[in-house]
C-alpha cells in the first residue's frame, strides 16, 4: 500500500502564520508607498499653482493675486490664476477627502479648495508686490489645507499651531513666493517667519 504524502495540520498553520506575518509587515509599506506617490502628485499641483501665481504677477505689475473675498465681489485666488494653469485638477489634492474642485465654477466657492492661501500676508485683499517680499524663498503662499484661507493668528494675537493639513506622511506640501514647492512637517512650517512676507 502506497503512503499518501501531504501536509499536517501543524505545517499548514505554520505556513498561514508566516503569510500573515509577512502581510502585516508589507501592507504598511505598500500604504506608505501609495501615499508617497500621492504626495508627489500633490507637490506637482502646488508647483503648477505657484507658476500660475508668478505668471499672474508678471501680468499685473508684479503684484500677486489677492486672497479674494467673494462676499464683496473679489475673485478668489484660484479664480484669478486659473487662466494661467487652465486645469482644475491642480486645485485638488489627491489625499484630500473633501469634494474638491469639480468644475471652473467651483473656483468661486471658497469652501472647496484643498489648498489654503496665507491670509496673514494680505489683509487688504489687493495682493502683495513681489518686490516687498523680504525673503521670497521663505515666504509661504499656499499650503495643503481643508479650507480656503489660513489666518495663522487668532483675534487675540496668539499663534495658531494647527493650520495646514499634514496629510502626506505627517507633513504638508507648501508653495513659496519664489515659485518653488516643498514638503515640510508642521514643526518646521509653523515657524512664524515663514508666514510673514514683509519682515523688518
């Protein structure tokens, strides 16, 4: 009589346990890699937006677009630069859970933006002259955010330490006044100097 060759129950359980351990190790790695890809896509969006901002400034006497105020008829900053980017997709962060911009008309709705404008720099709504920005490479213009504008100061003058949306591997993508874009952690980008375009 020929003996049947097969796996014992213990051998099967060991194999299953090994597969489960490998899956537990690899799934977070895969998730982080997917998020890194979304982070790169978002960084490209921010770069394109900043190029649009600078092109706008060249056409408007070197003045950046204002943050806008739809309640008094001012165009939102996204509306102002749309003719230069001509792609509503750049206003949507791939890691955001919000509705985002679905069509050009949404650019007028200040609650649909996935990127926030540095409100603190532009209380007059008229935009800032490029020549007035003391350190353009250190002047934060836009940031990953879940609302339209960011004011890094409360009414009582205290610093708000939770602005921006650190949704990309515990950091956020930022657009700077010289046109470059980079990823930073909140512990770095909440430095007050980054939010102040005109320094003494």
